[in-house]
């Protein structure tokens, strides 16, 4: 996309290289608020409740835009309620799913960085490995369905929710890998890769944030994928059994902690070349050099300013509260180089975010906007010093690096955190979605839904 407000894409790709996996490619998902609004207005959730569990269902694919704050969940809800004022049931299931995002953000706000540790004891006694097997990393497990999902993840940056559940169950329960390894892979490759929904969902599958582990069988995959892989599959299928048999095979029949957790280590299928499972190639943080703080602006002159607005990667909208409240302030986006060197994003994610940034910068009312690369605290402090700003504005977000950056900046500057509208007020500890939903559904839907016998999450 041509840009008159950012450096050329070629220059950005060059600077982003240490923070990037793979090569930039054409036809990536277009990012930006303008595109998000276009997609939202074109979306019809009428069939969602009936079809959403099928891979070819007309799901919204709005999550990348929601993840990066290009639109908000509140805007999505308001749009749907205005579009279907007399037919609220049409949107009910869609809004209930949207509420999962809000619930998981509340989980992150509550637990902070601990969301990357087991939130509860697993409800099984099976040991896990911290190594991501190479055949998984290469998308060559030999199982057409799993390799198909991995190819889709690596190539398109998107997986349907059911495919995410299947893959997570495969990695945790059938391969015995710790959920954190899978969550990291998703964060790097999914356009919507985040902490809140991602870590919580992996924990839900693993049973460290649920009453029992989630797993599937072949019939489930064949049904909801419309036979996409199973119809022609000839391999010995590890999922081809009924649920009690699989439960016995995977957990020794137990879904409560066993006395000796190491006694039931599952046999990992060997990788295609017979080699043992190896570690992920993503290098450890400690070995990485940190970067200097630097500007990527094409015209890097810094204007005197009393206030700065720090736009983070979950706030890429000109409707963002911090920007709306400060239309004349200097605006800065910082590419968090130390964090992204430690956990690089796939090139398609970068293309999406840069589109979003481009769109944002073009819609800002004032000219004083900057793109910097480096440690956010250092960059923001340096820019504030150069412009003489004493106040830094930012919109609220539970992501730990946003929270922690604000805490450090507060030692030197006045930091104003602007609250974001949320789908629902819920102040209890968020443990189970069912309890949360029971309480917040009237706030989100505008009425109390009829009780359902069984919710499929
Ligand atoms: C193992 C695993 C990892 C996941 N990782 C992420 C992640 O990194 N980022 C992310 O945004 N979502 C994640 N999800 C949740 C969910 O799969 C995606 O939000 C959804 O598939 C996105 O596609 P969509 O926008 O077409 O969703 P739709 O089906 O159209 O749903 C509309 C919106 O509702 C929300 N939503 C729907 N289902 C869920 C759900 N189960 N959990 C949370 N929010 C939901 C999303 O914001 C979504 O955009 C994960 C799920 C699993 C099982």
C-alpha cells in the first residue's frame, strides 16, 4: 500500500527483519480500520448460530481487527443491534461468542502475566514436554488434517475456532506438549495472535482453566470439516475411536489428577525421520541483543508538544479514546523491538499491522505522528524529552507490556490511561464463562436470553 506518512515498505521490511519470520508476500489480509468497518458492514450473522462450528461456516473473520483495536467489540455489538433492531435473536449467538473475547480480556486483566502459567491444576495426571516437535514446526506430522491446519496457519494466518481447538487438543493430549508451546506458535502466526484469548483458550483445552480436558475424535473432525481431510485419508488415525476409548488412551481413564503424575507419560509418535522431538527454533530472550531506540520517521523532526499519545498495537483506531481525547497531541507508535526479537511475528502479521498504522496515520487530524523502533520506555521517554512533553496518554489495555510500560513511565512522566468502553461490567474473579455470561448477558444483548440446555463453547 502506498504511504505518504510512513517510510517505504521496503525500508520497514529491512528494519523489521530481526522481528520477522518468513518473507513478505503479496495478497496478505488488508489491515486497518477502514477495512474493518467495510467487513463489519458487509457481515450478516443470520446463519452463525446454526453453522458456526463448521469450518466452511460464514464466520466474521473480524478477530484480527478486534485484536489490534482497529474496531472494538462494543462497536461491533452496537452496529449489529442497530442493524437488526427488531430481530435481536439473529445476533444472539454471535454476541455470545464475542463475549468470550471480553471474558478472556477480563481474565488477562485479573491474572496479568500469570496467564502464561497454569491457572489451575490440570484435571489429568499426564506429564507434558516443553519441546515443540520439529515435525509440528515443519507441518509434517504425516496426519493430513493436522498438516492441513498447520499449512493454513503458516500460509494464511487464520484458523477457524474448531480447527484451533483440534490442533490444541492434538498438541497437548496426543503429543504431550505443554500448552505454552502451542500458544507461542499461534501468537507468532495468527493475524489475531494475542495473549488473552490465546493463552486462555489453550488453558481451556488443556484443562488448566476448565473442569476437564477438551479432545475430539475422528467423527467430530470429519463432520465439522465436511470430510475435508478424512474422506481421502489413508493413514492410521490417532483420533479414530469413541470418546471413552480415547479418554482411556490419553488420560488412563482419569480426568482428575493422578497420585503420581509422571507415571502416565504418553508415548509420543516419532517424527517422520525417526528423530526425537526437538525444541522450537525461536531463540531464548536472554541470548538476544537489545536494540537502541530509533526513529523510523521519514521526516523525523520533533515538534514541541505538551502531550504525547502512545498508540500501542491493540489501539490502531482513530476512535481510540486516548487519541479522541487529544486531537492535537503528538502521536507515536513504537515497534517493541526487544519483545519482538524474542518472539518474532510472521511477515503477514507485520503487513497487516503496517496497513493498520498507515490507515490510522492518514486519518489523524494532526501532522505530528511518529513511528519509532526500540524499547517502548526508552523511545517514549526520548520523544517526550525532545518535544518537552510532560504527559503521556495511552488507552487502557490489559496486555502486560502496556501495563508495565505505563508503570515505568509513571516514575518520570504524568501518564493518563484512558478507559476503553467494554462489552460488560464484571468485577468478580473471572473463572468460568458460564457464570460470567449468566451475569452479563442482559448487558450485552439488551435482554435476558432464554436458558439453553447445553452451551457448546
Ligand atoms: C487454542 C485457541 C487459540 C485461540 N487464539 C486466539 C487468538 O490468539 N486471538 C483471538 O482473537 N482469538 C483466539 N481464539 C479464539 C477464536 O478461535 C477466534 O477469536 C475466532 O476463531 C476468530 O475468528 P472469527 O473472527 O471469524 O470469529 P467469529 O466466529 O466470527 O466470532 C466473532 C468474534 O467473537 C470472538 N470470539 C469468537 N469465538 C471466540 C472464542 N472461542 N474465544 C474468544 N473470542 C471468540 C472473536 O473476537 C471473534 O472475532 C483461540 C481459540 C482457541 C481454541
